[in-house]
């Protein structure tokens, strides 16, 4: 295909989705090769599930879960959150760097004990941590439910 060819409509969308899948696959490959995760049970299957769920909540097809995607995720989990609570959750996952969750952060969060979401950070954060663990556990359950949530 010519380099200067501009796609529109369905072709452009299909190309965008293919590029996003390719980026997710590259990140999955990094996790597969990372020694920290070599003992992770069923890692290839988990990464594939994460990729599919991530795409479900990337509502604007920008390759990131933004505030609206987070809102949809929380509602689907049955734990609707306020705007401020969602901002805090995204900040915790991204360690304050971004206002949306990229795929790398999503995978890091989903792999649990290695995640910034689950780190113990003092008694002052006990309530927030408890809330995050709850939605984190529900998200993991939803990812692995047969037929989805």
C-alpha cells in the first residue's frame, strides 16, 4: 500500500485498531520476557485476557483508559465511584504521572502483588488502599469470567 494513501471510515478504524493491538502485543512480549514475571501462572493467557478487557474500556480508541473508560469499568464492576475517587485511582495506578491509564500500567496493575495499586504505603492510605484492592479484585474476576461481565 502506498505510504501517502489516506484511509477513511472503516479502513482507518481497522488500521488504528490493528496498530493498537500490535502495541499491546509488544508490551505483552516484554512481560513474557521479564524475569520478574517468569513464575506468573498462565501468563500468556492472562496477558491475552488483559488485552481484550483493556480494549473494551478504551472508549475513545486512543490507546488509554480515560476518566470515562474508568467510569464505565467501575459501573460494570458494580462499584460506581465519584469523579474524585476515579481521579485518585488513576493517579495511584499511574503513580501520578498521567490522567489516563495506558496498557503498560493496566497490565502492571492486573498482575497484582507487583502493582503500585497494592503496595502498602502507610496507615494514612489504608482506606484508599482498601477501596483500590476491592475494585482491583473485582476487575480481575471480571476479566477471567467466562463470557465476560
